[in-house]
């Protein structure tokens, strides 16, 4: 059956380029073995934060993680052993146009990793040129069809980066773009992707400010006999206040079932650990508390 029945509280840390570049300053080259090991250590810290949060008690939904194989293979393996639900990405990191990390062999890799959810990230604006949308649409359709045939759950995350013209129309103000323009574009993107054959179980949606905006998205993801398809709120690295606003707006809407938040939970803690300002234990505890705090806001509005 297409969709998912429970709330999902996903701690997302499939970040690859974001960590190597943002925390280690690695640009224009692959990380060294030492740098890669450092990033793997960061993944272990985040996972330990997740486990600490779980030990403190999470109810009312399914706690889960989203972690990559590149730096987090050991975490994927531990999650499997412990029966923790996890999602794994199959897209190349940091691409403007979505492509498979393992090319045509993506199916074999999905079977090998054997995650509970298969995730992709796609950048899509209805104003993108038609060739870009066609190429991305075909690739998403290929994946969607394969996942259906192999009875695997599909988690589709999309971002709607503003075009220059769209930003100019709000005087270059990103916050205004997010509140005035992006909500309508998000609905369009879902429609366009669905028309091209995308059929995910879970849509990972950039946070929207109002209940009405979330309702509009929920309605379109459920169109055409997709009543059990759900949306989760994406944190996008925003500050706690903003993420909490998005969580409150989404949590009251039928069809929204949880979140997938990453940097907003772990970034400052990892930064502190990496610079030596925080101990490993402090970083782990901070991550656990932040994750639990977002769950509380989602469940209770506070």
C-alpha cells in the first residue's frame, strides 16, 4: 500500500558535502582518509545522540534516522542490528540535477543497503528549463517504478531554489520568497513530479509558515487515490524558532506526519566538538535534547 501509517521523527544526517565543506573546509577535492574518518566520527556522535534520546523515551511515533553509506556505513549496520528504522540516500551529493550515486546499478545498491526507506533529494522549480525537468522527471520515474516493483518505501525530498526573477520580485528577500512565493511553487512541484511518474510514500517538504499552506500541499499529495501518502516537515538548517514555527503549522494538518530534521539538531554541537570547545559527551547530549525538543513541539505545540 502506498504511504505510511505512523508519525515519523527522522533525525537526518546523510549530509556529505555539507560536512566536508562546511566543517572541514574541504573543497574541490575528495577528503583524505583522515578527513573521511573525522566525518564518520561525526556520524557516530549524531547516532549516539539519537540513541540517548531513544533511551529517554519517545512515544507517539516512529523514531528513525537518515544516514548515508559514504561516511555512515557503520551507523547503517548498527541501526539494522538494533532494529532502528533508517532511510538511505541514493542521489549523488550536491548536484543541481538529480542523478544516481551508483548510476544504473542503483537497484543492486538499494538491495545491498536494505534501508527501510529509500531517499532522494531533488532541486526543482517550475521555472526551470524544460530539459532539466524532463531529465529529472525521467530519473525519478525510473526510481519510483523500481521501488514499486520491489515493494520498498520511497522518501522524496525536494527543494525549490528561487530563480533570480522570483527573488527580484520580493526585493531579494529570501524570507519573503519563502512565505509569499514558495508555498504555491511547492504545490506546483508536487503536481509536476506526479505527472512525470513520481510516486513516493513520503514527501519531505521544506517548512511552510501557515496551516493553509500545509493543507494545500497535503491535498495535492493525496490526490488520485493516495490517501495514505504523507508529508514530513524538513528543517533546512533553520534556527529553532523558525523550525518550531514550521512544525506547529504542519502538525495540525491531516497528511502531515512528523519531520525530517538534520542540521538544526546537530550542527552547532558538531561544530563545538570539532573545534574542541565541547566534549563528545556534551555534543551527544545536546543532540539528544534538541531532537527530543522538536518531537515535543511537533506533538504538543510547545
